[in-house]
């Protein structure tokens, strides 16, 4: 708007450009939360999430949970006398964009902490950038072990609020054998996803260590539409269960098409299934006899306060990604409070010392590898409802 009229002098144009630059800087790159303005005294936190793209449901939901936690603490007066401001960036569901967003948040917006993205590959893309800048990351939903431990070394600035793939893979292998009495399985993974490949490997290892046999392993690519040829091949194995650790868009189509070609065996999954879109795509009847591990059940009384608060703010129920975003917010608030400062080094230290923190999905304690010790639940899809069939603490 500064140039709506003809500029009569070169100096006037320069002044206008400087003024425009000042406005954009003050807006934090057009990002932020509902928790107030960008006062210089605020604690700036980068919210790097998949707001658009193939897994935008995950990114938006996780951001909503995080923003709820921040709004709650700001409404109560903030942390150590300061408000927390979320500076929002869109990673566009792509690892390269996640890296670009992290660079901007750290270099231009001067955030003290990064939260997000939601998916493993996008978090991995920002780890080196944040580590070089000595800025801590809280990964709400990235479950691959590589996020916090690479080549046997703990990533010093990376933490998470979700359990890791070995826990999910192990839990589902145990559930398949103990609860479903499965002796054989087939595994169908997204070869473009670190999350999916990691879970597939762990499931196979744990299932076979316990005496089971994985008869066949196949792969697909994210954004594939037609899975019937591979599903027909997997059907010939006549396995007791099928394990599909993937994200909601592909999961819904795989389950629907599997039932259409006559696969009636139980299909198992992980927390990437935990989105209403799965039922929208697959249909409730196709989802019968499917089970997945996740972080909480909405029927668990211990998480009711979070669910009620989320419903009040957004007018709809949270999914698991919203809950993990809320947990990440609680971790962040607790760490800043105990640090007594917004200094990234001090926040990094207190994040590592998190213990017995009551969050949205339960109580968590950070272990030596920067992973939270917390329970997992297994839900069954049954006639359009989701029934909790197990609640398991890690061994």
C-alpha cells in the first residue's frame, strides 16, 4: 500500500521500502498464534508444521494442540512474567521446505525453540540446522529413533513428546501374536517414508523373534492411488495379519481396496492411522477388524480435561496429533519455567531433565535418549467406533 501513488522522488521510494520492510519484520513473517502480538519481551517459539500438502491434517492438528497449550499459559499470565509467541511456518509436507522454514525461523525470526514438524522426514531435515544454531527442537509426533539418536549418539538439541517406532512396532507384533493369535504376517510399507520403513523393520524383527513368520514384504509410494495389484499379491500369502504402518491418505485407500478384493484378515497399523480421514476414505465397514497403536484413547477419563478444553476452543474433537502438539506445548512451558529464562541452552538442559510431567495424553518422563517414557494404547475400529483393547507401558 505504500506505493499506491506515484513516487515522485527516488528517496521517497527508498523510504517506503524501508517502512514496508519494518512492517514485515514486525509481523514475524506473517506467522503467529492467537496468543497475542509480537512484543520484544515475548518468548518467540518457531512452529514449523505441514500446514499444506499431503499430510496437512497432521500438521494443522498438531499446531492446534500446541497453540491451545500456549494460549492457556498466556491467559494465566505467561511464563516467568513473559508471554510465549508462536511464529508459524509452513513446511508444505516436504522435507526440503521444512529445512527452509527452520532456517528462516532461526535466522530471521530469532526463535528460541522449534516445535515440529509433525512427520519424521521433515523433522530430520531440520536437525542439522537447529543443532548448528544450538536451538532445541521438540518433535511432537516424529517416531523414528533416528530423530533423537543418530549412529548411536544422542542428538543434543532434539526431544520429542511421542513414543518411538520400536515401542509401536514391538507392541503391535506382541498384540498380533498374543491377542490375535497370529503366526504369520505380511508387511506393506511406504518406501518413501522413514516412519513407515522403520516401523515395518521393527514389527518384522519382533514378530519373528517371538516365533512368528513374515511371509512377504511389499512397498508403495506416498500419493499412490491404486494398490490392488500389490494387495492381490499379498493376498496369495494367506497370512494371519497384514501390517500397514503408514499415513491416513494411503491407509484409507489400502484398507478399502483390500476389502474390495476379498482380504478379510485383520489389518494392523500405527499412529499414522489416527485421523478421521481414514474412515472417510475407507468406510466404516471396511475398517472392521483393523487395529492400530496410538498415544491415547478419547474414552480415557485421564485425558478428558484436554479434550474438553480443545472442544471449547476449536469446536471439534482433537485427534492424536492435536494431543501430541498439546503435550509438546506442556513440555515447552515446563522447560522454560524451570529454566527461568528463554536462553536456548538453559531450555535444552531443562527439557532433558523433564520428569513426571502431567500432559494431555498422560504423564511423561524424558529418558537418556530424549524420548518420553509413556504408555501406548491399541484401538480397534468396530462398526464406526474405536474401542480401546489394550493400554501398555513400555518395558
